[in-house]
């Protein structure tokens, strides 16, 4: 699929993975909407690149529709990438005091990391479906899971469940949308070093880097963005979950 001339929405576009994706798609000629809750970073990207920033809560139908409408006004919407994050609860299913993991925390994590992805998926798909079909179809939707969907660590049950849900939606969504010519692909990153970690990044790199088989380091945001571009341009990638992890497999803890 040709990226240049298309419009794109990147949910979580002011964060590490999202910002790199915004920059990559913009440099490839897409007209990009940054949909996020980080006003300062989003507006900085808008000023620097000429992209559009729309304050967006991924779990809000109105917010996502507003961001989608902004993208539609810039050109044919053919690309949706969701990298958004948010609060996540954790802890052992039963703690040392014999208390079960709190239900509210589980619900919040599912709401942010699974329901939010579903919300963006359905609304972006509806908008892309209205575009004129090209030889390569109408467009592509890229979601973000995690290798925790496969090897969730001790204390990660809510997050692992949510990311497992994103993995589980991928093939079904691709099949649902195939008559419309819309592809759906999910990236499952391993450990990625993003600006959000701040000074703690050096400590994380020292801990995780040696555990990655090769290359022995954490992932970098531009590598995620490169994968997004490859998915957009390779029309035969569909219904797939792509691990981007340097062959890392999470240990129990």
C-alpha cells in the first residue's frame, strides 16, 4: 500500500513508540493525526512536523471519532496505528496475606489495554471502509500487544490478559474486514527503551539487555516504527502477530 498521500491516525502518538511511528509515516508522505492525552508533547509534534494533534482518550467513542474525522479531513484515511498506554494494575493472584488480586484494578487494565484497542479498531475500520478501494485494498490497522501476551510474568496477570485479548482479536478482525479490503496486523514488542523511562532507562537496559539473545539490548522506538511501515507496504501481511523482541522470552519473574 502506498503511504504517501494517505492520512493516518496514530493513537498514543505522543509516546515513545507512537512518536517514532508518527515521524516515520510523516517522512513517508502520510498526513498524520496524533491522538493522545499528552497535550504538551502532542502540540510540540504538531508545531515541529505540521501534523495534527487531537486530544484523545482511546476508550472514548467521541474522542476517537473526533480524531478519525480530523484524519478524514486531511485525506483518505487508510492507516490506523494504536500504541496507547495507561494505568495497569499488577500483583500476584493471591498475595502473601492470602488476599486475592483486586477486581477493580483488573477491570481498569482491561478497559485501557483491551477495550481501548477494540474501540479504536472498530471506529477506524468503519472510517477506512468508506474510502475508495485501491488495487491493494482500502487500508491497514496496526495494533500493539506485548510478548507478555505469551509469557506473562508473575504479577502481570491483568496486563497479560489484556494483551492476550489484543492477540486474540487480530485474526478474527482480519477475517471480518477482509471483504472490505482492510488488513489487521498486531506487533508484540519485547522490552523497548522509550523516553518514558527517563533516568531509569539505564538501569532497565543493564537488566534487560543481557537477557535478549541478539542483539543484546532493549528495542528502540524507531525499530517499532520501521515495522509499522513494513506492514503498511507489504500487502500480504494480514491477520498476523509479529513478535519484535530479539528472540527474548520472558522468564517467570
